[in-house]
C-alpha cells in the first residue's frame, strides 16, 4: 500500500499545529521552569484574590431568586416601594406584625385525652415563657401603639389560661380553672363570633369527638415591625432580617439549653424528639429555618474535603505516584479560586453564594477526567509509530521525549478541548436562565472548565515531564548494550539527563507490569466480551445494544411524565422539626388563623416599576423605584364606587381550583378583607355632619382622609394598617389599596398556587374592566407570586439548557470526529443518558422541582464527555492509524480510551458519594443525579455507542466530511480554498474499499519482522488486518 495522499495544509491549521508543537517542545526542554513559573502565577492570582475579597460570599436577599423583569416581581416591588414612600415620616416603630418573623410552637399529648390539664398547661406556660424571657425580646416585640409597651401575645396558652403573659410565674392552676377555660374554648366552636379564636387551639379532629377534646394545641407569638431605625417593614429588608436573626439565634440557644439539645456534625439538634413532662414539643420560625439552612450548608460542605481525599487517593492508585497525584490534585484545587477571581474581577460578576461552592464537586470530577486523558496519552505515546521509529533511529534521548510529549500533547489538546467546549456550553446554557443564581453558577462552572482545560495543557504536561525526569527508574540505556534486543518497550525506558534522581519506590510509567486494573478490564474483559462471535455474529454486542436501546426508549417515556411538584418543596430533612411544623400547622389543626395563608395587596394608582441603575448581580441594591399613575383620583363618585365594587367582588369571588379552600378565593374571616373606604365613609359622615364623601369638596375629602389615616379609630383598623392602605406620599394621595387574605396556603405546591393566581388575575381583570380611567390599573401583588415565577424560571432554564446543549453537542461531535454517522450515534447516546437520569428521577418519585432542575442542568455537562472521547478515538483509528475494519477501530478506541473513561467515571462517581451524607436535601439529590449520570454515561458510551460502532460501522472513511464532499464533488474546491485537509496517512486503497465490511481474520501481525531487524515503517506499510482482540500483541502499533 504505497500510495499516500499528500497533506493539504492550510494556514490556520498550520498555525494551530505550530503553537501546539512549540508549547510541547518548550515544556519538554524546560519542565521545571515551566511548572514553577505556572504555579507561581497561579498562587499570585489566588493570593491577590484573597486580599481583594473575591472569595467573600454575597449578602443574601429575598430577591436573589426573583425574576427581575417578571410581572410578579415588578408588581410586588412596586407595591413595597410605594408603601415605603407612604411610610416616610410615620413614627410607627414595631406597631405592625413582622411578616415571616412569627414564632410558632406546637404541643402534643401522649394519650387520647384532652391536652388541657393543669400539669400540661403549667408545662406549656414554662416553655412559652422561654421566648418572651429571651434577652432582647423587648427590642423586637410588637408594641402597643398607645403605651409603647410589648403587646401580650393573645394566641398563647399562657395568655388564654393565665389571663396575660407579663409577670406570669406559671403556677399550677386548679382543675376547675383549667376545665372552665377549656370548656369555654370547646363551646366557642359552636358560636360564630368566637369560633375562629377557639379553632386556633384545636386539633383537626376535635369536632368529630363526643365529648369534644383535643390532644394537641399550639401558640403563635408575633414580633413587631419595622424595627427601630427603619421606616417600614420593607425598608432594607435584608438588614432587618439580619437583626431578627440575631434575636432568633438567642432564642435557639435558650431552647437548646433548656431541653439539653446540641448540634452534631451531620446531625441537627432539630432532628431530635423533644419531650417535657409527657408533652411532645416543636417550634418554628422562618428565621430559625434560614439560620438552620445556613449552618447545615456549612457542615455539609466539609464533606467536600472527603471528595478531595477520595479523588487524590484514586489518582494515586491510577498513576502509581504520590508526586503526580499530589501536583495534579493541586492543579485541580487551585483552579477553583483562580476561576473565582476571573469570574468576579475580570467578568465582573459580583454574585457569589453557597450554591456556587458546588463547583468543587464538578471540578473534582471533570478536572480528574482531563488529567487522566493526558496521563493515558503520555503512557500510550510510546506505542505511536513515530516515537518507535525515532527509537530505532536513535537520534538522542531528548528527541524521543520531545516526540513523545508532542504526541501526548496533541491527543490531549484535541480530546480535552472537545469535551471541555461541550461541557462549557452546557453550563453557559444556564447563563440565559432568568434566575440570576443559576445563571451565575453556569458562568462560574464554565469558567472552571476553561481554567481546567488551560491547566491540563500547560501545568500537567510539565508535572508529567518532571516526574519522568526525576522519579522514573532508569532500567536500561537509550543505546542497548551489545546483544540486547532493541524493542520499542526497552528503548523508551531511559532518562534524558545525567542528573535524574530515580525513586526506588516507583515503577516506570511505561512498564507493562504497571498496567492498572482498568487497563486489564479493557483488554481482558471488555474487548473480548464485546467482540465475542457465535457463528460470525457479535452476540454480546448485539444483546447489549438492543437492551440499552429498549431501556433508553423506556427512559424517554418515563422522563416525559415528569411534572412540577404537587407539594411544597422542602430543603431540610423530613425529620427536622423546622420542616415538620409548617406541615403540622396545615394538616393537624383546625383553621383558626390566616398566618399561613397568602396575603395579596391590590393597589389602585400605581402604574409600574422602573430599574434605571439596577445591577442584576447585586440584587439587594438599587432595585429601582415605583411609578404612579397621574390619572389616579379617588375623589370622584365613580372612582369610589369602583373601589367599593372591587371590595364586594373580592369578598365572594369563587375559586374552584385545588389550591382554594371552601370554594372561594378570599378567606371569610372578617379580618381577611381590608377595605378601608366603607369605614372611612362612615367615619366621614360621623365627623362631618351634613356631608358625605360624595357631596364634599375635593379638598375636604383628601384632608379628612389624611386625618382618618393617622387617627386611632374604633373600626378595627390600626393606624399602621391604615397607613399601608391609604398611600399619601409627601402630602399627596398616590394610591389606595385593598388587602386580601386568600384561602390559598403558603405551603401549597407551586402548581396549585399558580392556579389560584390565575383566578385572582381573572378577578382583577374584571375589576379593571368595570372601572373608570385612573382606577383601571389594579393588580394583585404578593411575594408568593414572585416565587411562582422563580420556580417557573428554573424549569424554563432547564429545558432551554437541554434545547441548546443537544444541537451544540452534535456540532462539536461533528467537528471532533469529522464523521456524521459517528456523531449521530453519539447524540442518540447522549439523549438516552439524559433521559435515563430523568427516568431515575421519576422512578424515585421526585417531581421536576427547583432542586431537580438545578441539578439536572449541572449534570447535562457530564453526559457528553465519555461519548465524545470514544467517538473521537474511533474515528482517529482511521485518520491516524490507517485502520479500516470496524473491529480494528473498535479495538483501537477501546484500548486507548475505555480505561481513561472508566478512571474519570470512578473519580466523578466517588466525588459525588459524600453528597449522600449531607443534611440539606438538595445535596443528596445532586449526588444522586451526578452518580446516575456518570453510571449511565459509562454504560451507554462503552455499551450502546461502541456497540453501534462495532456492529454497523462506519467502515473506513464512510461518513467523514471529506468523504461526503468527495461523493458530491466538492472536495477539490474545498481543498483549493483551504477548507478541507486530507490526512497524509489515509491510504488510497482505504477509500476505495469503504463500502466493504471485511470479515474478521484469524491472522495477526507478529513482532517477528521487527525483531528480525525490520522497522516500524515496514510494519505500517502492511497495516493491521482485522484481528480479534486477544490476537493483538501488546507491542503492535
């Protein structure tokens, strides 16, 4: 086979090759200098980042996960900003209840009898008093507007049975006293005026018993807002939340000390069963939940150290060198802070939160995979025909190592670039997510992938060369002694300098005896099994391909059934009381309180919200300002009637969705609909004899409305409530608001809440359609709607990522393999991998919630690596080695890449295992999806994808872009334009026989010719015929 195509070079390819060659040569000749300089630069940048604060976490805010331009976010922030405008100048410190800062306690007896006994009431009193006796309570309690003293929390057992909370000593009450109070509560269930207050203390089954009794009860203690120094509850919410958290940390410590609880690593004290005198006690606050989540994350992240140790240990085993594994691990670990500095200081992305620390687990797996690609490329480079030819020619030690490095470097550069680019795109696809934390996580992850790629083609080659020069034993000379057989194996076993210091504990990294377990798996298990023939048919490969095809199709069907969660998502363990109490309040008690219901503000007079100087990466600052409707005017009779119509419509508006209770949208308690206008009209008539709000002047109307807003009245509205409802800004009425407490619970799933929101939107549209100009701009605003948009944005980002990743992965596959057919096999395999992972999610019983969507986006990048590695090597068998039969190409790709893929898979799988021990539910989900992705990626790449390549082909250059261009006559033109380059080692005869699938022969290429004095070139002149894997000698090319 003498004729060989002449390589058609083109300047771009030549430049790329020259740069690669120059880099590999420089590293070969100056490895220690290059390694030292590279590490010095990295350490300098990392240290500079520490001094500049690049690793400081961003301050969290309630808007981190909000969609800035979403309708719900704009409406809610417009209403909040309007309230802030109206609150300026109002001295109402802590007269309102602080939303979200309420403290809850539940108490459950041990038997089937009433919980209201003297002993139980005394125990409950002692426990409740822990809260208001906590240091600093007087600085946070809700104040009485007239006396500026702490209001007694009325929805407590202490207040109900002892008549107050201040100064109560929790003495043991008499049976008659307790029975009388309990009897009044039970009787109150039958009286409309007292039913709601009595229901609050009753278990859900109380009314089904005769006589009535409850075995459980609860308490609710609100805190005041705004805190001192703030103009409203929504003024600088992050700062106020931090202040509340300071108090709640003291509450936590006081309760832990009282009950003898203590946090342990990976086990929260909240997971203990707390009992006192036969009562089961639980407590909850959203602030405590936030504190617990932060503390849990910090404890869970310690497990990252275990992942690092595992990866280091596995790399040491694979490489047989502590020096190599330690420096490679150092490279991987340093890539994280280096990436963070680039992300924050060069890309100017300021946001960096706990979520971003997850890149540790990603980088450990991906970075180790890249390292193994170079390591195996370095080991396998001794089998390259050019390296062996140089060993025959004996040009000198430096020239051989230079060629070996060039071969390994070229393979790594191409292979790792293909996988890194595809993985980067997978993460960058999340950068278009409307959810800022996910978008920035994608940017940081892509940056880490880029930095790992740069380090694996710069630092790692230098480390590998230093290891070879300093530690590998000198077993023979580059010039064999007389009588010594000159073979490729012993020729490479040499040093390049006189000053090499061999390490007696290390074996040569090219010694056959140093084969790893994964090498043996590929050559002695995998290849023989896949190529096992029965009557000329590869029965094992066919069986695996068909089985995985069926499994992949079933997984697609399972994945298609994933839906949004039908329950509220939880993040802490299910046995943590901070997760249990919100569920208990919803399911174990009668409806006697609306604190767990969604509150909606419906303002008139607000036209929108603008964000002129908003930085999405600093969500807590410069969020924008409200704009008011200049046409708003509440004075005209038509406007007042429209407002009253809205109140009446809301009071009885039907809602038959799953989220709504009792078939109505608004809760039927009197306090659930705050509509000030009817009460103001009654107050106006009483204070302005002869006038009504319809026959007075505009000036009188507005003046009296201002007086009413700031006066203490007996109509059930506090001054704080009226100042939220009536929006005077700088003396001018800018908006008027109706507040609705819906029957939709905050703990309902997003899907259900979204249905309830649609009902509210329909009602608002009906109101606006029947209102005059200036009053037809009402909207419903609630932070619950903001979170609905956030969850929808997460899911939308997930599916957008999928849609972007698959086309990009296919393009990269085509460019990497230059073969349409192989790329088609690969993209099908990747699709089955993703579907299998999502199918596991469905099988486990998870819905496609926030945690699953975030983790799903993250693992998309993992699903493409192994297929690209194997596909590239399968095609390379023809392009670089001249192999044409599918079995030869399959064997070549399997020997070269299956151990690398397996090593990377073990690394990533092992790095994911510590996540299963985490307490925060997101991390075990992440670990499950990472581990399953790696498992399915390995199975489908070495099973399904490689089976297709073995069974169906393509043979030779069939499917290659150059071959396709030749078939349609474009090749000469593309070569002339420099767009098509043919490989100089692709024989003409190979292209002439591409349509023939040769039968595997039993003969083999022996090394006899080489041993008898032949050259590697002589062997290559007669390429490998089709052989069975067990017939391929170790020393053949």
